[in-house]
């Protein structure tokens, strides 16, 4: 969900719909959870950035 939010202009409800009809608050929670994990784990943050680059290219 985090990657989707970062790489598209989709709204939170639209992202939720794309992930099996999830509520927008579930999407918000997922995005915040990933952001927190990225702050706490440098290796995860690095892997996330690599994924962004791979997807964008």
C-alpha cells in the first residue's frame, strides 16, 4: 500500500479497493506502519528505496 501511495495519485479509498476492498483507514494504518518500520530498520529502508527505483525504471 505504501508503494502504491508513493508511486500513484490514487486516493486512499481507491488504494483500499485495489487491495481487496480495504477501508481507507486500513490503508492509512498500513502506510504508517511501513513508515515506522523504515525509520526503525535501516536495512528495510534501503530495500524499500531499491524497490522504488526498480519499479520506476
